[in-house]
């Protein structure tokens, strides 16, 4: 009888050990998806607005074009409400001097809400 109790006790410990890694694996698999920037709703909204605009004429995601790369902008500006407002204003009003002497074309017809949404997308690219 005691041999049977020992076998049962060992069997239940093994099944517990098997469940722990499986649940850890599931959590580890789910975590990267939740951490990926494309899971953020601001990512898709901003990307859609940028695709519909003329922004990609002067800006690229990874490389400098006429204007700075979006990733360079994200590296320079922390993702704060103050910076979102500042950069949205630059999109609407235009400007020059921060990234060189080539002026950024103003976009006076763009709403502040859309400009802020674009900035939120850009700032998500910060590493």
C-alpha cells in the first residue's frame, strides 16, 4: 500500500510540474503581442492619417529624406502630452531650424486632432 501511495504522490507532483511551464509559455507568448507598438490604437490611427497625407513625400520611418526620419523624431522627443501638442503645432504651422534649414511645409487645413494623432504614431517608434 505504501508503495502505491508513493507512486500516486510522485505522479501528482509530475503533473503539477508539467502545468507550470505550459502556463509560463502561454504568458511569455502573449506578452510580446501586448508589448508590440502596433497593438496600441494610436499606431494604426496615426499610420492611416499619415498614409493619406503628403507626409511621406519628405519623411520616412527609418531613414532621413528631405525631413528627419520618424524614428529620429521619436528619439529626440519624449512621448508627453506637451511634446504631442508642440509637434502637432509644427505640422500645422510648418517651421525650420530644428532639423536643418529646409522648411517644413505648413498644413493649415489639418485639424489639431489629426496632427496630434500622427505625432502619437511617430512617438511610438521610440526605442
